[in-house]
């Protein structure tokens, strides 16, 4: 296997992990995608094509991260869900990952968020409502980041296809 083919293989695997990482929080996400595209630009042997793919992909990954962050933050602020509840949910998600394989991450986050909101508001109904809204906001943010990441990975696939077709 020559250098560009190996670089393409590594980039493709890293991009697959990055796209999955936008949905599964345990995996690295958009930052890994940007690094994978940089690896392709440096070692893929495609010259200007590689750097163009890197530039477009980086903009897409950054737009996904930024829009996810802003949209999620605004929706959480509108429901008055403090960052401390999200942190408690994240800690509970890590614990849940070890207690219930695979699904424990999501179950732990939801239960940790609900528990934190219940302690904060002292009303289970209000806590459940704000927790559901927080989960919706985080889910929408993940979906948006996933869409941008998948588009960036598609840009790389097109760039790699053009490179290998003209080689």
C-alpha cells in the first residue's frame, strides 16, 4: 500500500469515528475530523485538492460545533437550566456507562439531569419538564453537529475520489 492510499485509509477511519463521535459522546468528534482532514492535506499527496478539502471540511466541522454550542446554550438558558445540572448529568452518564453497557451513557445522563433538576427546583414536575427540554436541546445540537460532520466527510470522499480518479 502506497503513502496516499494509507493516508486515505487512516483519514477515512478517523472521519468515520469523528462523525460517530458527534452522536456518541465517548468518541472524539469534530476536532478529530479536523485533524483527520489535516492529515489528508499533509500526507495524502493530493496537493491543492487536499488543502481545499481541509479548508472546506474545517469550516463545516467548526460551523457544526459552533451552531450546536450556540443553539443548545440558548435553549438551555431559555428554560433556566444551569450548567451545574448538565455537569451532574455528564458525571452520571460516565457512571451509567459502567453500570449499564452501551445504553448506560444516555440513561445515566437523563437520570443525573433529572436528579439535579429535582434537587434544584424541589418539584418533580418542573424538574421533569426542564430535563426533557434540556435533552431535546442537547439532542438537536448533536443532530446539527452530526449533519455538518457528515457533510464534511462527504467533501473528503469527493476530494479523495477526484484525486484517485486522476492519479
